[in-house]
C-alpha cells in the first residue's frame, strides 16, 4: 500500500530545481559546545554562522561555523578551555547527499512515498489522494492563509458512524508539524499517521479500534512559507516564517509566538535571532489561524507538535520550571509513549517537562494548548541527537515514523478512555503499618467522559473470595482524591482498586486492565534513620576513588541547572551533595576525574526477637544529574549495600535517571544479603573519564524492618497459656512442624528461645 509513484506528485512541484546548485555550506562544521558563562555564549553567537540549538543559554549548544570563522572559534575555545566536539564535519555534504537522494527517488517508479522528503505541493497532493481514496473516513480542510498567502492544509478522519458511537461524539487527537521550516522529518511523521491509519484500517485490529474510538486531525506543515523557502538550495537551514521585519531581517519563530505566557524566557526580542518571538503574542497569521482552528475543536483531548532534533518527549510547561497541575498524568503517559517508541527500534527518547528537559521556551504551542485550552499537549523532538541534525538522511524517515507512530497510537488509546487516572509520588503505599492510618491518593481527570465527583471510592478485600469493602474518597485538592484504608490484621495482604462513576452512568476502575493493587499489612521497626541534619558518622572516600573535584560533603546545596537548591527533607537544610557550591556554572564544582564514595555508618537491619520478617527495605532520597554539559548520560551512580562492615558489597540500584528533582526510593534488601548488625550503605558518584557533568545528592536514609510477631497460640484455642507451652514442647520433641517455631528449617534450641519470647509477649 505504501508503494506509490512520484510521477503525478512531481508535476505539482516543477518550480523546484534539482540540478547542480551552489554550495553555500561547503566545509561548514557543526560543533557542540559546553558554554559556561553568558559572555562565552555571546562570543559563540558572534563567531558562529548559525545556531542549530533551539535555545541560547549556558550549557551545551550546537553551532555551525564556516571555514573562514572556524579557526577563530577553535583558537578562542582552546584559550578558554571550552569543551567542544565536532558533530558534523561538512554540512554541505549532508545537503548534497539529501538532494541526490531526492533526485534519485524522483527518477524511480513505484517508489515508497516515504522513501524521501517531499515539497509542500507533494504533501498537499497526497492529502487529496488520501481523502479521495477513503471518502467515508477522511476529508481535507483549510486552516487559513500564511503571511505570503499560502494555504495551511490538513486532513481529518475517523471510522464511519456506528450504532451508539457517532463520529461527532468521539474525542479528537491532533498532530501537527513544521512550525520550524528546516525540520523536514516532522511532516513525514504527520503524513505517516494519516497514511497508516487510513491504509491499514481494514487489516490492522489495533488501528481499527483507534479509529472506531477517536477522530484524528493532521496538519502536516504549519510554516508553509518557510518550508517552501527551505527547498531553495541555499535556504535549507531556514527556521522561521517569512515575515519582512522591515529592518533587513525576515521571520518570526512561530513556536515562540503563541499567546500563553508569551514574551518570557527562551524567546528573543532580536529580529535576526532564530527564536525571535514577534511583536506580540499571535502577531503572525500562521499562529492566529492555528489558534482559531484548535479553539474550534470542542472534543480535542490530546495534541502533539512534532519537531527535530534531539529525541525528546516534551510536556508542559516550557515557560517555567514549575510543574504543571497534571504533571503526574503527563509522567504516566510520557512513560507509556517512551516505552512504545523504544520497543520498535530500541531508540531512546528522553521524556519530561520542556523547561527542565531541554530549555526554557515561552510562547510555545504546547503551553497554549494545555494552559489556555486544557488539552494534554506535547512537543516531540524526533531523530537524531546531532549526528546529522536537521538534515536527517532519508533512510531514517521510515524508522522514525514507525517508532513515533506507536507512541501516537498509545496516546489515542489513552484519549479514548472515559477517565484518566494517575498516581502522585508516594500515593501507592508499599506497606500498611498495623495500627497506623493510611490512605490512597489518585489523580482523576475527565477523558472521553466526565467524572461524577461523588462517585469515587476505594474498594478493598483480602481474598478473591471476599466481597469488596467500599470506602468513599474525598477531594484532597482539585483533581486529587484520597480514601483511607480500613484496618487489616498484621500479615494480611490488602487487594484494592479505585472505582469512579461518570456523569453518563458508567463505572470505571483503576487499574484499567482489571488487575488489582496489593499491599501487605505489617508492623514496622525502624532500625536506622538519618536526615543528615547532624553528623552521624558518614565517611567520604574509598579505595579506588580518584575524583579531583565535586567530592561528597554534608552541606546546604546551592542551585545550578544540575544541582538542587535545597535538601530533600521538608523541614531540613542539610544533605550530602557532590560539591555544594554553585561556582561559576554547573560544571564548576561537579564530580571530575573519577569516583567519590559516600559510606554510611554501621547500622543494624535485625528484626526484634520473635518477629516473622516480611520485608526489609532500605529507603533514601537521591538526586542525580548527568544530562547537562557535554557527553550527557555517559555516567551512572551505583548504590550498594554490605552486611559485613564493607568487606563485600551488593548493588541495590544503578542510578541513571535524570529526574531534575529529589527521588525517593524504597528498595528491599536483596536476596542473599542476610540482615546483620554490621550493615553499611554507600553511594558512588563518578565521572568515568568522558568529562560529563555529574552532580549527586543523598538525604533521608532509613532502614525499615516489616514483620509480625510470631503467634504463640500454637494449639489454636484463641488464648496464650500453659497449654500452648505443652503443645509446643511435644511437637518440638517429636520434630513436628510446629516445633520449627522460627521457620528456619531446623528444630533446635533457637526455636525454644523464639517461642518463649513470643509467648511472654502474649
């Protein structure tokens, strides 16, 4: 179905010449530079011919240099000791190869439409072809006109009306692209969405389910003038629209021109800057007509704006580091989409809020769609991570489309759910502590249906044979519901779920797949706790440590873009941190030159006598950052446990997560590591020779033993008295199972000691 000829489409674009052209970017190089100060940033900007990064700021920046300007940059960078690496040795060779590939594809017949890149005319012709081939599903539309009078076009489609399921009632999911003209891969992904869903509806059950449930809206190219301009050979790297700014410069960055929180960080007031925001929010006809079109879609539930490059899944906000109200929901869907992308070609995409995951960007479409329209919105940065940048080889079109299409399908499936559930940090208890009140928290947002706030409840049971006990939930904060667990005896396992009613009369359960959450009930014995506010005897340094900077210290951290501003304790100040001082930049006091090890004082993980242990958990708050500066994501931090005073170590986890926040972990003592009174914990922050920026922190360490006192009522009469002693000793003498009171597999004096401890406790 994908084997369609270019022959007819090429007629629409005869104005584009594919003959030999001038080579304006011959021997231009792209370097990734770790800028450390605003002054260095200013110099790089002055020396560079073009900035490929989408923002200007301290940190890594990709810049293009002509052969005339490159020597000056290299000399200055060496003088400054500035980290930089060449990403692309010759920009023109990439562009030449791209044009040769397009020429070759045009000469072939019956070639896959996605085997190469396409002009605006070819894209519009394919939209018309799809609508003509699937009239019961699809129709094209005009969004409006660009500043140069071109039409911004799109296509919308869904399965035909079904009994009780009219198209007019289905939730809508929208994708769009090419706000930035040079990002040619983004229209390809948008077109793949339309092509695959329409062409394979009849044969693919998953796609049939989606199109029976949602309406899809695709706008392949928003910046139609800029996109057309990039097909002129010397303009391949143009980014903005084509507004004449009246001072000899052209263009406004459309993705800095949306009206929500317009004019803040990450947008320029300089007309010659690639992030020029325009004279006001929605000053550009392209953003005006897109705004009006989106506002006219009453059932719109989710929106993706495709860009390149960097392999990122970016959720709101872009204008501020503050987390948006629905961040737990975004985190849940981010993970679903990230995992679905990885499953196709094992390609890693990093997911998170735009501001902290890539850079500040005020006036972005995702913030407007979410902040002004209350629609879940993302910006995707497609392949690659800088090896070819905006000139992604055509051989990567199909794999890029395939992996992102799976993320899109997951988003459609999620959008069709009547209600959207998500969990906040700590809302899933890992234990119910006997005699201690506990609650379950869940975030609920309207999906394709609307929530009845009075219909939310926590349903619990201890056995599949038992009926559920329902406990009404109450609103904790807007959108967050909480319900208290009933009391469970020590040793029981509670099974539970959330039930929620909708205004249409449906009852929806979470987890959505029909499974249940479960949590054991136990007594808790904290054997060690340290909030780092006083010196409890932690030590810095171990055999093999070679770090020359960023050593662990107990301090109040100073904020950088790689290090927290505060410790993790709500009422505390101090934590262990790798180089607490901010210094001149994030790379100034990070870990350098090797490893630095932080080791805890000796602690006990032994349970109280006569306790049946259900779990022993090591809990801590950790900070880890390795996604700023150069050589991002090249290091990791082992966290290890010892039960013999540090003679041997077992790994608890290998930290690679760049969460940009304190992360609380609670990890069971690994199998094979017996609890002793000689336990130690250690954290190894390391720079393994690639000169990456590494910052780590540790706070609020605790060891919790969960268990239940063994039951001395061995005769089962409901009381603990002399008859139990007699029953136990008879069983112990005859080597019967009851005699193995401590359940260690043998019957000996330890069982007698354990029994009497439990018997005396009553």
